[in-house]
C-alpha cells in the first residue's frame, strides 16, 4: 500500500445529539462499541486485516503498528479512541477456521467524558477538512444534517454516567434495570437446535463433571448454539439499539455481523492503566414461574453465599491475575466480588486494575495483553490446555467469534476489548446463530446449566423480538 494512511479528528457538539451514541446506530453494517450512550461507531471500511491460528493476536498487532507508525494524524481532541481506530473481532479458538479481523472504517463518531468527536480515515490523496469529514458522515447517515454537530460542546446529561468513559466499576442497585418499551414479536420467527440437542448438551455437561471429578481439571466452560430464523428479516441496527437501551451496564458490540451486549471486559487499556471485569457465577432473575423480580438480597445469598459459585469465581479471578501479573507493576482486585444486576441475570463480578510495566522499553499493547490473557477460565476453564481439548471433544461446535475478544484499539495503544458473550452471528438476512455457555465445576447439574443458557440467550432473543 503506497498511499499514506491519514486521519483527521475534529470535535463535535454533543448537544446536537443528547441521546449519545445509540442515535448513530442507523445502518445494519455499522461498527459499534457502546456503553451508557458513550463509545465509538464506525461507518464504511478502508482496509482490513484477517488471520487465523495461534498467532492471530500478535499478527494483528504487528499489522496495526506498521499501519499507524507512519500515519499522518491530525487530532485536536486527543482522547482515547480519537485518531486512527480499528474495530476487531477474534476467533475464540486457535484451531478455528473463522477469520479473526481488524477493520479500519472510513468514519468514526465518538462520545466520551462529555466530549464528542468525528474522525475521517483515508488512504486517498488530498487535504482532509472538517467540511469533508462532515460530508462523509452525511453520506453514511443519509440525513444531510451532520453540520448540526458543529461547533464543539459538551454532551448534556443529568446523569454523570450517561456520557461516562465506560470504566468498569461497581454499580448502584438498579443501575442495570432500565425500563424500555416492550418489543413486538417477530412474525413467524422460529428457533432450532444447533450443533447439539438439549439432551445431548446436558450429556456433555455430565461428561464434563465426570472429568472434573477425576482431577483432570478444576473448571470447564461448555457452550451451545441455537438458530433463529426471522422471515421478516434481521435488522442489525435495531438489535444494537435495543441491546444498548436494555443492557446499559454491558458493552454493546457490532463487528461484521457479530452482535451482542457483553457484561465482561477482558481488558481496557488507557495509557499505562489496564482494567478488567471478571464474571463467574450466574442467577436467572426470573423465578420458577418465569416472572422477573428476584430481589438483590436473594441474589446475594444464592451467589455470594454459594461455595460452588464462589469457587467458580475465584478460579476466573486467578486465571486473569496470574496472566496479567508479568505485565504489571502493581495490581489490585476487589477483596469480595460484588453483585452485578442485569435485566436478565445476576452475576458475581470483580474488577481488576493494573499499572502496566515497560517490557523491553515499551508498555505492552492491548493485543499483546490479549495474547497472554485469552482464553481466561471464565470462557474456557482451567487448566487451559486440558479444558480446551475437552471443549473440542464435547461441544461439537466451532465457536467462531463467540467468547473471543471483540472491541477496538487506537494508535496510542489505548483500547477496549470485551469477551463476545450474550451475542450472536447474523449468518444471512433471515438467520441468526445465538451462543451461550456455562461454567462447569464439581457439583454442576446439567438441568440447571441448561436453564442458565436460556437466561443468557434472553438478551439476543428479546432484541430479535422472540420470546422464550
């Protein structure tokens, strides 16, 4: 590629879009990373990198660093997510045939810390101007109104978290229980079993428990898939808008047909600070009669008071901190996990924060950290190699991008990468494949784990207008 990679970032007036980022989710091909009305959306594509295999993270890291090292960057905002940005999605397994990818969009709109901005990215010759960037955004929005976002201003909000920075942190009770309108049911939509029937998947769980009891491993995460057929068509932009409204404490993502709202942050890097949110331990918020409203104190007793749930959670924390420690000068995590309230489930959650150390004179990039961290015990099990081999034996499923890293990175080394959970892959205009998994430990019951998968399918089913 002989042309120079060039970017221009200019401030926008957030007052012109008080709804924040979700208002830009108007196209089915949009690239998205959003939480509490903040984040990034991307339109178009000027280049991409794809790869497979065990070195997929490092190969993508090398490609990105070579791309940006000589880039011509004009950035008057200078926040994480400004300047050159790529959105990415990586396969869960190093043995997967699914292509991991980094995608560089033509236009990026960002909201963060009360600021809004627009970035145009190009390999074309010619001068990048504010007017040209706005015109490009107009073309993608099809509205002719992008100029309304100038001049710069603060994003107005009465809630300091609405335009927050997405930093993991314990939330006040009720923060995840946003009230949204009921969705109409998708006409004629049907659900089908995926790679395994429910009975076969429960048999796989029982087989996993038997392996754990031999002492071969401590924990195993088993996933299953279901396929939704929507004859009226899948509206990806609508799915993303619904997820961002209903699951505001999650990170809503959309990359090349992979869509979802994950509650789990694999790694967030800002300068030399890295943060993560670890989840393990789940309780459906619906009672035995299918009614929502299980109270917080019950969740605390069942999750925080359960030896099984605490053991599963501790394994996940140790998995992350042991892999992150060699890259860190200092690290801290919650002494006690907190209860994370989401509309569909309660989770045991812990936040981890680390100050990154220089390795050979450089702070590690987020993709280098992902290479060391993935897969964690939260999505694979422990020991990793034993759990990974057992997953391939029992699941009869190529997870593709499910449970793999998804997110974005910029030229300064900042990035946010969640684990692609509570999500699905849009396989064609009428077909969506949904994924959900459960942590299996000694004492896991197949019927209970199956019920947990249905609770985890619920965000995507709701966003598709399908009731379960």
